[in-house]
């Protein structure tokens, strides 16, 4: 029950963030100020493009490993600097690298190290959601539903098969990366209505996946 409540709270926070950013896009004054910041940041990147890419990928890695930061907020800058395809590729790469690093921390450093990074409460709360024999399709669903900083650490602790985890990670991050780029482009163009509709649609999708996961758990096909 606590797990579902935490996820529902997470979705509500995301919904509030979508509305706030959508309102910024709808305000000519706020949107223009944000555009100025984006242009200024892109000018810095253009002076050292490879370094800029490296920093963005590292930030994407960080956002996949801890809860307090989201690289999605930097998507408009990345789109402005490298285009939609470049932003998509860098986001996906960073998120996957972050997942790989978190998996390795869980596998080789163990639960005590993971607890220091994301907290023992999260580790204990999610520990019974999956195990080392969980079917791949359920790992896909788990990876898609759970906050991004959790699956890698937990599956690493459980010593889940790395290649299967990597496949699940790569597959589930693609639609999130595409959606993030689309949202970033909508924000850049000041399409506040499109931004909020797409954002809320993604949250509804996540809630639907959560419902499916819950039904599977209630039917006994999952431990959660």
C-alpha cells in the first residue's frame, strides 16, 4: 500500500510540474525570459560543444541515479543546441549509463551502499516487488512504472541478469526520451496547450501502467 501511495504522490507532483511549466510557456513574459536563458546557455555550449555534450550526458546519468534532479528540465537547452535527434540520443545514452552505474553499485557494493544513496526506506519498500527470477515482461513493467533511481540499484542487489536488465532499461527509456524531447520542443515553441496535454497524457499512461501492475500483483502473478 505504501508503495502505491508513494507512486501516486510522485504522479501528482509530476502533474503539478507539467501545469507550472505549461503556464510558463503560456506567459509571453516568462517564456521570453526563459528563452533568453536557453540562448545564453547554448552560447556557452557552442564554445565547447564536446564538453557541453559530456556535461549533459553526466547530468542525465545523475538524474537516473538520484531523485532530486531531472535532466528533462534541460531538454529545451539540448534541443536548441543539438536538435531533436541529438537531444534524444544524449538523453537516452545518459539515462542508460545512469542505470548501468546504479546496477553495478547495487551488485558490487551491496545494499549498504545503495541505502546511503537513495535511502534504506526505498530499498526496503521495493525489495519485495521483484526477485532474481522475475519474468522479463514484469521487469519491463517495473522499470517503466517505478521512479528511475530505484530499478537499477534494486536489481543489482538482487543480482538479476545484467543483459536482461540492460534490455529492459534500453527499451523503456526510449519512449520517455521521445516524450521528453516532444515536450521540450513544445515548450520552445510556446505551445502551452500541447505541452500540458502531452504531459498529462503521459501521466495518465503511467497511472494506467501502475494499475496494470497492481492488478497483476493482486492476481498473484507479482509479489507486489
